[in-house]
């Protein structure tokens, strides 16, 4: 409702009748004093909204205007629907990702097309699919690199008190976490057997993104800050809590490092703590020997890897026997330090997979889920089992969901549509457009679901729709629009049309930008669009007085209509004035138009015409017979010359009346007069044709000329006889 | 087809900028350890001076922003030169203004503004597409604009003078200008090819090369001209349709094609898109004294290459985006700085394998 703002300084979005939820209110700080007279809202680039608030015009409330130093209004930019997790990605980082990912994307699509060509049908058949996922994996890895490599600067001398990962150069970004999660579940077929361990690794990288305060990572970060100032770490409950938390999510190296900070390792001490120290070391040993169902471990990580399920189960049994053996060992009685004893036993319970202890140690449901996978159900396979487990964990530890957790929930519920929708909501259009290929890599069902053409989407598939959304986001920015065509060209249904619109919308003011746009037209073989753009550029330049550039673009676009219009206009003007300045202009224009004028020898005619006009001028000012004769010669030359445009015949004939009426005798002979009469006759005939261009001459001009010619003919016959 | 250069001998570093970069130029450096480069950036429009250490043990030295000179609108042309021991930078803008300022050669800080002209009537109305400064004697700056004007700006002791060489009333849009000698310069533009001007003979160009671009089948624009100080009668030109050709004043009627579909049919097109910049490359050895000297070019389709007459082009870079501008360091011709469309600047060092091995 324009012009009727609410009393408060908030904007309230329009709500549908009967909607169950109350409309959300976003207060907008505009800093203007009430009353607000008018509000204008318009879209800017992307999802930027321009809101202009105007106060009443000063003539209505003059006094107030004076008070406020005449601030009559304000324009505010409002960014809508920014991705939740991605606050730490700057605008330029986003653009960088857009620039670099297009290469990987285009490469994958080229592969897809060439594979499809090798196969008979359009869709990939079974043998192609078997190695298709490897291409997708490569693609996924290259995208992951673009999203940021955690370049760690490891210090040369490691501080034993630095147990947490050194601060990464770049903060982990949610988009990358989401990408990796999808890669784990959808692409890498080799890793399916050790999926739980993959998730452990994943959580290690991105735990800090789950929540700001309630994560293992945040717990350990606090401990890390405190540990340097702690004198006796084993007396602090935070130390044991941190240990339990780190162990629960499987950060074994952190656990080992932390345990070695235990006071019993200190060589200078008064008490006898050998037994205590032995127990701590035994736990460290057990932790570092934990069997893990995975092919290998990165450097510095602890555990013993088992490749096959059979070996793993054997190893696990043996190890569990050792752990329970330590738990029931008689040495605990000799451990005098109570917190150490309780803490270590708690750790052993976690290692043995005690559900209660694990639940106490973790903070987030996802962490609980991971530790269940690690200690209680290490052989969980298949999404259904994981889904049930996740649901259980969510009920046990209800924590606030964010983009990542709902993404994982979506993946486990095996619903790709929900996965994509969640991704779009949390991480923006970039990830969705690129992730469609991940989701469809190994599943024919998903492929069908996402790439099926849907009538209600105007023939587009869901995948294409997301691609279009991303392309629109790219196109809305003047720096990234050049990337958009690569995506639009893969959209078979509506991409072409949108690409044409995008190209036609580019500014034509700067010729360099026009050339860049034309280059894209050339690349995608859009010849008619480039013609349009060149015509638009030509019109712009012509209107702004850049005649040369204008004609250049018209010529490039082969715009005959406009060029001939220009030529007509040019000739119209030539008849009017013959000053030196304007003549130079015409000469230049004529040269530019070249053969496009449609009149052979245009320039030659112009020069002759000028010469004739000049000599005629002299005669009018009182010339001699010789001068008049010369003029006559020029006239006859012009009339004989086939390059003289027909439209000039009548003006020339009119000019010739002065010569025809020369007093001292006829200047034109019989044959010459006949020539002129012939031309006059031709002209009268031509006048009847619809395309005749007569110019602005008197209606009786033809008659005048005819009379003068007839008189002259008579005089000439008399003279010659 | 082009030979791809032996990349092992190259060190190429890409520096991401978080804003679009238009043109890049090396600045004369005083210290061998600290190198300076000027670049024109957008949003907001400015000329930025960046420094980087060329002797640093870090193989990937960062470009550091030293200073910035704001412009009223986007820069269209940028050039750096030395005059009376001053390092000067000249830039023109899309609103027809010219700016010259001096930079401290030791640290890259901007010292003082020398010229800032903007006058729709007596100077340019519309974008100045190209500028060039005559450095050997007069220090005159020639400006060529889309409005069809060519002006000369003389930076005197206390005053700034500019006079009009040509006013074509928009019939010609000039897009490139280059000095050949202290009194002669060449302009290029849209439509009728190249014009050779002589200050001693005012009134019009003394020679014209009517662009028989693609033997009359296509016309094109000229984007860049370069003239070698030792061969003042020859200019190399880069323009539309991947065309790079050399025009010799002594044989005005025909030009020598170095690349592109431009003038002769026999040459294989190397790049078919716009050639944004051409420069003589002093680093590549000359094959024959009778031939055109080696020329480096950059193009819209992301190539940086060295062209030689009757030889196959040597490709130095193949980027996924356009290379808008490049500059060869006059002091160290092995070093090339390039400006890429995707908000980044690259520095290419050629032939450093000995130092790398050591």
C-alpha cells in the first residue's frame, strides 16, 4: 500500500489471510523522524532491496523541515535472506568461488556430453555409470579445493600445551562442510564401507560450525585458553570433561596429548605417583591402540587400522578385553588422586561404549551420533540404520538445528529434494547448482527425480531450476554475469532464452563491454543476438554524436535500413548548405558509409556537385560567359554521370533554369537539351512510383523546368540552323 | 595452432584482488628488492600502487597495496614514465579527464598531483580511450578520445597547456594513440585504420593506412599500438578478430600480419577474439633483422603469447578468463604483469631456471 506507512518505524511484510504463523517483523533503522510520508521499495542487484523513506514535502510542514536541517528522506539497502552460516564469507570470496568453480563444472559437463555421445542413448547407461562416479569425485575434489584448503602452518617446535589444532588460516566455512558431507554420502563409492569413520573425520573438521557454544570444540577451546595458566591440571574438572568430550567424538590425538599434561608425568614432585602415572599411561596406550575400521590414518592420528570387517571385529574384541581388564584392575585402589581415578575410569567407560557416559560427554546430538557410530555401533551401514540412530540422538539431546545438521538429517532420510532445499536455504544457490551432479552421480533414482522434465516447471527439471536460480544470482552482478552463460548453456529447456535476455540486457555504452558481450554471443553461436546488440550499440553511439562508431556498428550488423536512412538524410542536407565545414562533415560521412550508401561513386558525385554549385554561385553574382559555359559543362557531366542519384536530378534541373535563361544566347546545344528533357521525362515517370523520393520542392517545379527547357530547345535549334 | 611455451622455466604467481582490475603497469624501480606496479581498479575507481619484494625467500610474494589515487570515474588508459628523476603516472578516465601524478620511487607513496584536466569544451567530452606520453624530449601527453578528438597536453614549468590536433566531430572514434618520435604520433580507431600525424604539418594526418581488415570482408577496431624506439617507421597494431599486424610507413599500402584472420588468408588464426594490448617484447631474441621484432599480445579469450613474423606463436599463458592488460618491465624484460578479468593480477617471470636451481 503506497503512501500509508505504519506508525512505528518497522516494515511489515504482507501476510496471507489464514496463515497460521504470524508474519515476522524486521525492524529497519532509517533514523528519520516520524511521520514518514512515503515509502518506495525496489529491487536492486541480487537480493538487495532498496527502501526509500520520504518525509512530508517541506511546503506542507515547513517548520519541521527547518528544524531537521532539511533531511527529507533516506534510502536504505536491505539484504534479504542472507545464508545463515555464511556470514563469514565476504562478497569477493563468493565471487572468487563463482569464478573458479565454473571451470570444474564446465569440464564435468563436457565429459558428460562426450560420454553421452559415445553411448547410443541420451542417458548414461550402466557401463558408463560405473566410471562416471570417478569423474564426479574428481570434480567434487576440485570444488573442495576451491572452497579453501586448510593451509596449516605447523610450528617448528610444538608446544606440548597446544593440544588443539593450531588456528587455521581460514575459518572452516559451512559451504565446504556441506559439500564434503554430500561427497561422503553420494559420490565416493569406495568409502562406503568405512562411512562412520568418514563422519568422524568430517566432524573433526567442522565441529565448530555446529553451534557457537555447545560443542566439543568450544569446550576444548576454553580449556586450551585456560590450560597454560593451570598449575595442576588434574584437579580441574574442566580438564576431565574436555578429555571425555574429545574421546567421545574420537579425537584420539587430542586425548593423548591432554593426558600427557597430567601432573604425574612431572619429574619434580614430592609424592609417589608411579601407580597413578602408570594408569594414565595405560589409558594413553589403549586409546592409541583403538581399532579403527578404515584403510589408513592421516599423519599424527592414533588408532590401528583394519581393512576388513573380519579383522576389525577380531581386533576390537581383543582390545575390548584389554580395556575391561584395565577397568577391573586392582591398581585403581592405589591411585590416591580421586579426580584422576574417576576421570580415567570415565574414559574407559566411553571406550567400552557405555551409552550413559557417552551421552554425558557430548554436547550436540550430532556429536552423540558420531560417538555412537564410533563406540557402540561401529559397523552401522546403510542410511536407514543411521537415520534411526540420528533420530534417537536428536531425541536424547535436542539441540538447535542449523543448516548442516538439517542437511545431514535430510541425507539420512534419503530425500534428495529436501537435501537440495535445505542447502539452498542455508548456503545459497551456488552449492545447490553444483551439488545436483553429486546427488545424481550414483543413483539412477535421484537422477530421474532431479532431471525429469516437469510440466509444472515449464518443462524444466528440478536440477535445471536450481541451475537457473544460480545463473540469475550470477547475472545480477556486473562482475559475475560473464560466468552465467556457462551454466545457462547447460539448461536445455529455458537456459537459451534466459541467456539471450541476459546478453541483450548488457550495457552498450562502453564499446569494450559490447565487444566482450559479442564474444560470448560468438561462443554460443547466437548470431541474431549479436546483430541486435550491435544495432543497439550503433543507435546509442549515433544518438550521442559518435557518428563513426555508430556507422561502424550498423555496418557490422549489416543494418541496411538504418544505413540507407543515414545516407538519405545526408543527401537531404547536402542540397541545403555548402559551407566548408559541413562539406567536410559530409565528406567524412560519405567515406564512412562507403559502398553501403548504395550509390556507386558517392564521393565522386559529392565533389562534382560541389564544384557545380560553386560555379553557379559565381554566375549568380555576375559571371562571364566563360564561367557560365563552364557551369553548363559541369551540369551536363553531372547529368550524364550514372552515379548521380536520381533525387538530385530535379534540384539540378532547377538550378539549370538560371543557365537556360542566359540572355546572350543559349548555352546548351540541342543534344544536351534533349538529354535534360529525357531526364525530366524519366523523372515524371518515376514520380508515379511509390518509392519516389522527391524532397522539398515547389509543386510546379517540374513545369518551370519543362518550360525553360522547351524555350532553350527552340533557341538552340534556331542557333544551330 | 600455437606452441605452448616451456612452462618449467616460468614462475607464474596469481594475486587475487577483491575488485576488478583494468590496466597494469610496472613502475621504474630504484631498488632491486622492491618492485612497484600501478593498476587501475574499479569500485571505487582509483589507481593503486602495489609493491612486492622480488628477492623474498617466499616463492609466492604478496602484492601489498601502498597507496591509492582516487579517480572521478573508471580509468580507461594508464601509463607510467620517468621524467626529471620523477616517477610519474598518467591515467585517463571514461568521463574525459586526464590525471598525472608523481610517485615516490622508493616506497610507492603518492607525492603530488601534477595535472587534473577535465573540460568538455576545450578537452574531451566522453571517454578518452588512450593516452601516451612522449618521454624522450618534450614530455607531451597525447590523448585520443571516443569523441573524435586528439589533444596534446604539455606539462610546463608552472602551467598546463593543451591544444587540439584533431576534431573529427565524432566521425572517427579514436581508441589508441602512440608516439613515434618527439613530433610524430600514430592514432588508431574505428573505421578508417591508422593515421600518422606530424606536429610540424598540422591540419590532418600525413599518412593513412586504410584498414583492409580481413580484405574488406570485416572491419574492426584497433585496441592498441606500439612503436619500437629503434624502428620508428613501423608500428604494430592489435585489434578485433585476433588481428595483430605491423604497418611500415615506408610501405604504406600493405601491412604484415603477425596473427589473426585479419589481412592474409594464409596465416592460421591463433586467437579469434579481441587483442586488447600489444607490446614489443625485448626478452624474446630477434630472429632476423629484416623481420618485425617479437611482439607480445593478450586477448579476450585468455591468451598471452609472443608473436613473430613467419613463426608459430609462443603461448605463455592460457587463462580461463580474459586478459585485459599486460606490461613488460622495461628494466627486467623477463617479467610480465597481467591483469585478468576475474579480479586478479598475475606476475610472470621468464627464464629464471638457473636462479631456481641454485
